C-alpha cells in the first residue's frame, strides 16, 4: 500500500505564518531567516553536522571489495553471454560510486574542501565515468532554486515535459507523445544512464570550465581501462552488450533515485521569491521504506533534510528527520513523505496530467488543480 504523509497546509506555496519572537515588528524576510536559524540551531546542538569518516571508510571499502569481486568474476567467466548478469552488478556499483561522488561534492565526507573535491572527482570521474565539474554546475543550480522555472535545469528536458509551460510549447509527434508521457517515463529511465554520460562529455568540450582537464584525464582513464578490459576478456559484440546493460541499469538506478524527490511537487513561477526554508521543503518529497530504500537511493530518499542541510553526512539524515518534521509541523509548513510506490504513482499521474492539460487549450487550470 502506498501512503502519503503531509504535515501542515496544502503545499501550494502559501505565505508562511509569522514566526520569531516579535512577529509584528519583523519584516517577512527577517522572520524567514530567523525561522531557519532556529531550526539550524537545533540541528547544530544535536551534533548532526559532524563528519562521519568511519561510515564512509567502511562503505567505500565494502564497495571496493565488491568491485574487485565483480572484476575477478568477469575475467574468470571469459567469452560468454552470462557476462550480462555481471553487467547488472556493474551498473549498481557505478550508481553507488556516483552517490559517493555526490556526497563529496556536498562536502559531506571530509572537513576540508580539497579532500571532498578529490573524493568527488575520484568517485564520479574515475569510478563512475561522469564529469565532476559538469555535475557541480548542474546540481548547484538545482539546489539554489529547486523546481523554479528558468533556474532549475533539472525540470528542463527535451524528452519529458515536467511542467505545462514546456508541454504547451510542443507540436506534432512530440506533443502527442507528451500526452502519454507518464506511461513512457519508466521505460525512458533505461536511456537515462547513456544520456548522463553524453551530457557529461559535452560539458567537457566547453572551454574555461574549472577543473576541465582533470575531469578529461579521469574520464579517459575510466573508459580506457573499462573498454580495454572488456575487449580483452570477451568478444566485441558481447562487450557492446555489456556496456549497454550497464548503462541501462545505471539509468534506472540514478534517475529512479532522483525522480521521486521533486517530480510532481509544486513548481515555482519565474521570478517568484520564496524564503529558503519554505522553498526547500515545499518542493521536496521524502520516500519511506527503510534500509533498502536508503541503499537504492543513496540517502536521497530524505530529500527534505538533504536540501535543508546539504553538507550533512548521509547517515545523519535519518537522525535529523524527526527534528525537521516536528519543526515543520510547529510552523505550519507542508512536509511530504510517500512510499516508493506511492511516489511513482504521483510522478506518473503528474506527468500525464501535464501532458493532457497541455493538449487542451480550453483547460481551466483552477479546475484541473482541484481535480488533481
């Protein structure tokens, strides 16, 4: 059964109730800042921003050991189509390394910025094959203005229309496909891994990007060692199929972890201004489900807490969640959490509504919102 838990009013981006010791004399911006400062003080007092180096050391060692076992198995199996089963394992491993890269990029692993940067580059570039610089530029925009038109590039796509403004601009075959995009979303995840690598490679062509040549070197080493190893062990066609399965699994795991976080949550209009706390909470969705969901989503199933405290180590997100939930209830801010199945039902329903409403120029948006 899928469940949806919301604390607070309907998440339609309302003005928040005055908060702080003197609500009548504080300006709205001052009240918003003081509200987040109060939450931050509680979190700091609980010691939840402290680094968790042992956690990352154990997890990294475990992932490295599994990777070594998979490489050994690939060599021992040799030229056989059974290798495609191991390609699934490679896709899962690449996802886990990418999650470690994400944690490093958010300064969650080490105290020093340099240590985190290099950890992120090694995990993302050398082990997962993705450009750290490209990821940082893209992801920083998302965290700065999640789900806001014109700012968050994660809701701008040439394939899926995440909001009506994009859907209404489409014509012909793209428009017809958009009307049923919710049902096409899950199959499209199979292509997301390849799309990530293509976007990453394109970003490296641009001149002037910070750390560009470091990323080029790490990605060249990744793909050179990876493809050479495959071609030494198996036939070219098997190697090609191996890479295809690996990228398909990577796409399902990566996009499957990121999509539930914001798709189907409120979209903020261009130019709209909202305080940090409300912006991050109202546009984010948590996913319940226990340890296996934590593993599959790299801790991003606690998206509300991650967006409020992006440098908080991954294992501490579970501990801070009750504090954040209670704080949101105290201040009347909608807090959304669903099961994994429930979140995907919401995603598919949202994408189909966007597509269908965009196809009807006479749709009453207020009525459509009430029906939804």
